[in-house]
C-alpha cells in the first residue's frame, strides 16, 4: 500500500538551530511531493512542492527540501529556525497515474517546538 | 480571497446525534476532499469527489456520508455520531491533476 512516513514525531530545537525533518514514501512510480505546515489553531498551508526537475526545491519562509529518488525521501530543511516556526509539519505524496484524482497521502506529522 | 470555507468551526454532539459539516470553495476546483486529523495519525481521507456528481470512499469512510451538491460545495454527514468520530475535520479542494490541495480552517468536533 502507498504510504508516507515521517521519522520524527516531536522535535524540540532552540532558536537559530538547524532543522531537518525526514520523510519517506513507499510507491514505485512517479510521485508529486509536498510539505505542509499547520500553525497552532490554523489550517494547513503549503510550504513547498516538488513535481519534477531540480530535486532541491525552495519554499516559503526559508524552507527547502531535497528529493532523493534512490532513497524515496523528501526531507525538509531550514538552516536557522525561529520561534515562529513552531508548528506541525506534514509530508504528503500524490502518486501520478491514470487514476490520479488528487488524493494526497499524508505522513503522521512532526510537531516542531522552537524554544526562544 | 475566501478559498475553502468550512462551517461550523466547533461542534459538540451527543452520541447518536447527526450533523452535517459544510464546505464550499471558490477556486473553481474539480476535486474536493474530506480529511480527519487525529494526533499521531496525520490526515486520513474520509471521502473525496473527483468531479461534480461523483463521490468515492477514502481510507476511513465508515460512519460518514457525503454529498457533492454542485461544483462549489461538498458536505460531510455524520448520521449517528460516535465518540470515535471526535476529531478535527478538514475540507480541501484541488484541480485533481497532480497539484496541491487547498485546505479550509477545520471543524473541531467533539462527540460525548
């Protein structure tokens, strides 16, 4: 079955620390990949996405992610986190194909807590 | 820009009661989705509608029904609420051809 796994469920960092959140997907074909962020009490917002081309994609608020096809991974990174980055982060995959209906498959989510 | 609008934002139900969650989008998207979010489980797809007039089950459809009223609106109905349906419900919409989904603000439902 298609699935998305996020390795870290709860991450605590101090401000200015570097961030890397792991994401792996299980699907043999081509996928579109996404990272969403959910700030406390708010809805999900798109951070960045990867469809094709340069495997290093840059998103909003200084986030970036690298697609490594051989590892089925799409890890999220930020060089220096801020207190305002405290949120829950979701990795999602969208398998491409003739039956594609846009159904995103989400990982379990990672809660990031940034201490001032 | 309204985007995806859900109502209500909060709801408390007693076991066995019924209710309908409403969702509307103004982005002319073909596809709409209902997800539930539970701690440690991410978002799980309940039902989706690839286009007006069609609906299909997602990963966790039991206990729910949906209606795609028109291209804009996609409602989720709980016929007989159970405590296991306590969750945050998100409606989303998208083009359905591989691009991202856009989410509503969510409905926090508690069944007691």
